[in-house]
């Protein structure tokens, strides 16, 4: 079963216009961009803490089974190759 992809549209024309206006006036945009990056980072952190806003859907049973299988498969361990003393 394939769900429709999520499409997010943001009308940022006004934001782009204001940023361009600031840039054309020769203003230092670094503090503003740092502030915006902080807002995005905080928002992303909150989304993960709250498990989505609105809440994320639970994983499909098929996905849960696949992830469980992957956990049971032994993983590559580079430390085990160091002990062989073979140089490549």
C-alpha cells in the first residue's frame, strides 16, 4: 500500500522580499539568519519531542516487522577486522 506523498507549500514571497530589501540596503544578515536557524532548530527539536505536531501516525505493521528483522541481523564490526592483523 502506497500513501500519497506529503506536499508542503509555503508562501514565502513576503519573507523573500524583506530579506532582499535588507540585503540591498547592505545590512548584515548574519544575526537574522542565525536567529531564523535557531527557530528552525528549536521547532524541529520540539516536533521530535512531541512526536509531531499534530501527532505522527503509528508505523505500519510491515515497517515494524522490517525494522525488527534488521535489529536481529548482525552488524559489521570494524573492531573484529583489526584483530586479524591483515593489512589491505
